[in-house]
């Protein structure tokens, strides 16, 4: 395995958004990334940020508030600002590679624990796409299921199935109710397309109680996963409305299925 990519998250106070992003990336992909955070005016880690992380089962161990000046002699592959103010205030780091500007509302403004959890979930969604695009393909097990290019392209040669495959690639796992909301289509139609994707070996399902979740088949050949990730990264606008509907879905299920 090659060198891990170093990612620095910045917000002004380094108390909530950047701390949650640091913990999230460590949780999502510690194999490919090293995560750090800092601020231009550090003010300590907000206890509500720690509580939100714990709600999703993400460790907050090792988090502490620090100034960006403490890290200005360290190299980073990515520097990601999490608010407009930090993008303007934070210093340009001499060892930084690529700068990325994101903006998330400061949950400390309202003081609501629900807003901390909402912001955490928004950052989590963005980081999932970041990891998919920047981590590189993970090789499948040796005993891969053989699926020909003809079968793959035939299976994906439908607008709904193509969108389902890309959404599952983005989110890693989705249930039927989430896909129904994202694509704004009837459940029977979504289920029919899922059955076809499962039948051709692109997707695998798992049952959790009475609910069924779908993910890319773990033995899918590496070239198929690479193709889907590349297509996802190059067609953000084409999928934007579907992703927005998914991310704005009310009472969206977490790892424990709650959809009806």
C-alpha cells in the first residue's frame, strides 16, 4: 500500500465542523487517509460535536482544538475549508497541495443538538463522495464473479438502473425507500430495476429484519467499480437532483433500518 493522503480540515474556531470532519474521515477510510483539523481562532472542542459523533458510533478520541499556525510546517495533500469565513481567514499553507472550499452552516449558532447531528450527516455525505473520488479503487477478493462488459453495459443501459448504480456507489448502501425518494419513482418500479441489477451481479442485497438494503456486489470486478466511480465523479450535474432529494429525505434511515 502507498503513502496515506494527508487531509486538513479548517474552520475558524476548530470546535465543531472541522473536528467532526476529522473524526469522520478517520472513521470512513483510515486505510487511505490521515485526517487533521485546525482553525484561525481555535476555541476548544464543542461537547455537542462530540455527542453528535457518538450518536453515529464515531469515536471522538484524540480530538483537540489547535491553531492553523501550528501546522504550517506540515505537508498536506488536501486542505478543505468548511465555511466561507475560514476560506477567507485561514492562511495559505506552504506545504499544501489541493485546496477545496466547502460550506456548512455553523450548528453552534442555533445551539440545537439536532443541528449538530444534521451538520455531521451533511459532512458525512460530502466526505463519502470525497473518499470515493480520491481513495482509488479497492481490489475485490481473488475469487471474483466473472461478468462480461456486454452484460454490465446491457444491465446499465437504462436511465433508472444507471442512476441506482451511481447512487449506491456514492452512498455505499441504500434501501428501497431511499431510492424511491431519490428517484421520485414508485416503489414497484424501483424494486423491479433492483432485481435486474442483482440478477446481473452488479448489486448484492442484505436483509436486516424486514428491510432489504443494496450495495455493490463485493466480488464485482475492479474495472466495474472503477468505471462507476469515474462516471460518478464526471457526472455530478446529471445526478444532482437525485442526490439532493436523497439528502433532503425526512427521517432518512441510518444503519439501523427505520423506513416503511
